[in-house]
């Protein structure tokens, strides 16, 4: 009976030790899982920050490029407007000169016609006086 009792006590001690050891292993596994989860979370936060920074940098690049392009378009438009103004001014000057030339020709023609009319009037007067 002593042996049975001893075997029972020893068996119980081993069972308790095994349960205790299993609980410690479970606690270690839980601690390791918690630590790993914290690492994963920290890595995810770092990656999110990196992505956020990359997106912000890219947005700034796009904004700068857009402003530069808008400035280029504005400058090109202003240059084109100035060029158009110069062409219009040149054409207006040409039209004015052509109008002046036409007015001079009209004045000249009017003078010629007046001279011819004057000559005809003189001829008619002479013809009337000679009759």
C-alpha cells in the first residue's frame, strides 16, 4: 500500500507539474503572440506613415508641376496676345494707309473732273458768245 500511495502521490505530482508546465507554455505562447501582434501593429503603423509621406510628397510634386504648367500656359497666352496685338496694329496701319491712298486718289480724280467740267463750261461759254 505504501508503494501504491507513493505511486499515487508521485503520479499526482507529475500530473500537477505537467498541467503547470502546460499552463506556463500557454502563457509563454500568449506572450509571444501578443509581442508579435505588437510588432506587426508597429510595422503596419510605420508602413502607413511611409505611404502617407510618399503620397504627400507626390501630391506636392503634382501641385508644383501644375503651377509651373499653368504659369507656362499663362506666359504663352500673354505672348500670343501681344503678338496678335502687334499683327492687328500692323494691319490697321496698312488699312489706314490704303484708305489714305484711296482718299488721295479720289481727291485727285475730283480735281481732274472739276478741271474738265471747268474746261467744258469755258468751251460752252465761248460757243455761246461766238454765236
